[in-house]
C-alpha cells in the first residue's frame, strides 16, 4: 500500500507578514523558510534595535500587516539598546536582566503604538502577555490564579541570600529553585538543597568569578557548577538578587530511561503540537546545557494514552492563560509515577525546536497554518477595525542606586 500523500498546504495569507527580530538570527531565518514553503512572500524584518532605540525614528508597518514578535536575544547591540547602557554588555554575564526587561517592555510599547496607528495591522501576540511571559513572577501568578498547577513559590521580594534562607526556614522548605525573574535558558538558575549540620549544595549554570577582594561576577556556563559552601552560594544569590528573583519549591521530577525528564510542549492556537522530551542526570534539563532529547515515542508508549492526554491538556491550559498569543512553549514536568503535572515555565519564544514536526509541519509552519486556516482568528485587514489594545502600563521593580553603581564597577573589571 502506497504511503499517504502529504497534507495539502493551507490557503495563502493574503496580507504582509512582519517579524520583530534580530536580523541574521536563525529564528527569523526559520520563519522565512516556512513562509516560502507555504507560498508566501518573505516576511518583512523589523529589527529590535529600531524599537529599542528612541533615536531610530518612527516605526512604520505595511497596511494590513500581521506582526509576529520573536526573541531579542543573542545580540549584544540589541541588548545594549534595551538596557540603556553606553557600552556593549557581555552576553555571557548573568546580571543585568532587570534593565533589559525594562527596555523590552518599552520597546513593546512602541510596537503596540505602531500597530495601532497602522490601518489593518494586527499583532499575533498580545504585548501584555509577552511582558508577563518574560517575568517569571508575573507568569507564575497568572498561572496560579487561573488554577494551572505550578510549584509553590515564596512570596517576594527575595532580596538576598540571608532573607532567602530565613524565608525557606519559615516555610520549612529545604530544597528550592532560585530563578532570575527575567532570565532565560537557565541563565543564573540555582537548584539549592540544604540539610542538617549546615550542609548545602547548589547546582547552577552561573560561574562565580571573584576579582580579589572586590566584587563578584557571574558568567553563564554550558557546564553546570556545584557550590557547597554558604559563602559561595551567598555570593551567587546576592549578585542575582538586585535584578529580581523568583523562588519555587523544588518539586521532584519523573524519571525515564535512567534520567529525570520533563517536556517542552509547543502550544499553537490552543493546541499542543510539537513536543520534545528533555532528559538529564542533573536537576536542570535545558538541552543547551549538554542534556539530550529523550525518546518521545517510547515515553508515550510507557505512560499510556490517558496520561499523555492529561499532560497535553495541562500544557494547553497553561497556554490558554495567554489567549491573545499565537504560540507558547510550555515546560511541563510530571511527578514520579506520572500521577501529577506541574508547569515549570511558559516561554514566549519557546518555538525554536528544529527538526521537530507535527503533521509534517515545523513549529513555524504550524503557526502559519493556524493563521491561514483561522484556527487563530485575526481581524480582517480593513482600516475600519478597532485599534489594537496598547501595552498595559505595569510598574516594574527598580534596582537601588547603590547596586547600579556596584554593577557599573563590575562591568569595568
């Protein structure tokens, strides 16, 4: 019997596509590749630097444009503009994320205004959603309020190592994950375990570098570090704290094939589509840290269809908390025995899963398919539609002046 023919391509989108991106990055390249395969014109690139730099002039968009926002990461010039610093930041450093998030929110505000001023233009990701998805504290709060299962979190703000240990003792928590509020890709994340007799163990992607008796610096590392003294762990946490911390209770993960595992589930237009199994021998499963993709088919067979449906439904429920956003990457973990599910994070830009297909479509092709078929409805490209909702103004925490001076000295080392 001959194999089934490939699925017919969806009807073309008869309107311009615009992607906010870092030009030359692999992310817009993959989106352009998907657009070409669907018979569409190449998306117009709107560089993040045009939004981040007030001196860049007005932002203009084609009439009727569908605007998609991609990550602003992996580019020092963009990071410098978002952070408002006068020199290129070291992208290997774990500090400075609060400044960058403030710039990110300002840039989204400019984008929202440009879309509202352009007849027929429409954002396929709500800018308020994007701002919250890139703040772990707000994302966690929205998920919890909606009844999505998340790990318990310490009430904030957590201002340093000593307050962290005191609050852990108050809650009788001996194991926590300490996460920079605006970090990504496990940057600065600390898996902290404490025990009797002053025992302590912290596994982290942050490499602690000391300049003699002067300030410390934290560098992102692809090789996890383990610190076992209170002084070392305090130095790491205290260096991260001024940018804002989100602290969750350490929830045990299920195992499979001799490793702990969790799932990255891409949800597009409300439907769980692409899934990657992330497996590790350490507390962190991020693939760029040297961890491996697990066998998805074998895992699905092992847990059975009912459990798998529950897992996908949990991921879809998490993405549904952000209904104005076309796609989201949900990090989902199961308890040992696969009896309960917990959402670790929801990632605004969690669709970079090269080589993973759903019904023959890549992650970017799936997004275009959802738009073309109306699975993610957008207003028609007519000038008479209501203006896009502007970015809601939410106060962001400010760093104290003394930390800003301290950080300036770090960058001059």
